[in-house]
C-alpha cells in the first residue's frame, strides 16, 4: 500500500463513490427476489415467488368472504382488525405457521384448509376453504412483508 499523499482524501472519496455506484448497480440487478436494498426497496421483489400459481387480489377479497377478519388483523384488508388470532402482519416473513409448520406455500394452504388437523383444539375452526381459495389466500398472505 502506498501512503496517502496530498491526493489521499480525494482519492478515497472517489473510491467511496465508486463503491456506492457498484452497490447501486448490484441492487438494481438484485431487484428480483432479493429485495431490501436501500430505503423503500422492500417491495422491489413484489410479488414474491411464493404467489406463483395464485391470485393474490382474489385472495385478498376472499379473506373478507371467509370472515378471517373477525379473528385476525390483516394489513390491506378493510375491517380486518380481529384480535382472537394472531395478527397476520408481515406474514410473508414469518418462519412458522401457528408455531408448528414451516412457513411455505404448501404448508400455508394446508393450514388454511385444515387448521384443526394441524393443531387439534386450537381456536381457528375449519372453514371449508377450497383448494383454489386456499391457494389465492396463501398468495395474498405472502405479499405481506
Ligand atoms: C374464530 C377465529 C378465527 C378465524 C375465523 C380464522 N382464524 Fe386464523 N387463527 C385463529 C387462531 C386462534 C390462530 C392461532 C392458532 C394456533 O396458533 O394454534 C390462527 C392462526 C392463523 C394463522 C397462523 C398465524 C401465525 O401467527 O402463525 C394464519 C395464517 C391464519 N390463522 C389465517 C386465517 C385465515 C386466512 C382465515 C380465514 C380463511 C382465518 N385464519 C380464520 C383464529 C381464527
């Protein structure tokens, strides 16, 4: 390494700027599933890959139809301010469903269709959610990040 001469600080600033530019370029490249670059970058990976094969907008509407709102607080669903079950805030970032199932699309569909089969006796009833509806509701819940 060469000691920093009079041009040292300026050169270092130029280096720092170059590094920043490289970082910005990386962020632009990663703007797929790897969200989270910089402020407000959290939604650049929207919709996330888990929603593939599901219709999140339909799922959002179904949440009201099935009455999930009476028990859950769910961002983006009007009137969903229930406090019987846990809030579904940022559900797409959760590791577990009901503390027992790893949070992924197949498991979430399974939970929505048969919560009593997963955790017998818990306060979420089986609501007769169809396969297709579970898929779309799952798609919506995974958009919550
Ligand atoms: C009668 C109240 C009730 C209704 C209606 C209800 N839930 Fe639940 N839900 C619960 C309770 C209570 C739990 C917690 C179960 C547990 O942890 O064992 C839960 C858990 C969940 C979880 C896992 C939450 C977590 O933090 O791990 C999801 C996701 C969920 N419900 C989605 C839904 C959806 C979608 C609907 C509508 C189709 C719905 N729920 C309807 C009461 C309800």
